[in-house]
C-alpha cells in the first residue's frame, strides 16, 4: 500500500506480501514493513515491525523511478541489516564484488555506493528519516487507518 508520494520520496507498507527472488524462489513476509524510497539517495529502507522491536533491511540501490508500470530501481546486492537492539551487519559484500565484475559497475558506481553507505550509517546513528521511531509510528498508524477503511 502506498502511503505517501512526494517530490523526492515514496513511503509504503506491506504485510504478508509474496516475494519472488531472482532465482524463482517464493516466500511471504512475516510481519508488516514500511518501505522508504528516495529519488536522490542510493539506498532504500525496509523497516520490519516485529514483536521484539524494529529491524531494518537497507538495500544499496539506485534512486527509484516511478512510471506507469511500477516503482523501479537497480539493486546492487549490498545490504545493511540493523537489528532491533541496534547492532548492524553489512550483508552480501561477496555478492556485490561478484556482480560488480559480472555487470561492470565500474569505479564511479563503487564510489557512489560507498558515499551512500556513509550517508546511510549517519541516518542510522542519528535516527533520521525511516530510522526514527516517530517516523515508524506515524506511518504504521496511517497504514492501519487506511487498512480499516478499505475492509
């Protein structure tokens, strides 16, 4: 469900949503999750609302484009996971290296992604945007309100 579209960002929420991996595997998300996309930053953020707190999955990816078909971006297979207790883990660095060679990302993309990792870490450290508990509370409540209206 799209909750907000602005000049530079899009906020949505999904709940028990079917996911199809690039290798064809299917699975369903276990909890509601807010999704945050920005037109100027090379990452998007999924805030998973769990019983033990909020966990984040951050994809290093191109800024999104929204057209008549869908919301689109290039996922660079480098991810940061933030656990409810605040611990962080860089994921899939090996995949990023493999795919950067296969798809010829080049030094410019590498530089952009490294700069955006620093921005992302700053957001996490300072609870900016989707990493703010208030952000999650406001947008999740909006999702619940809209869900009740459309039942």
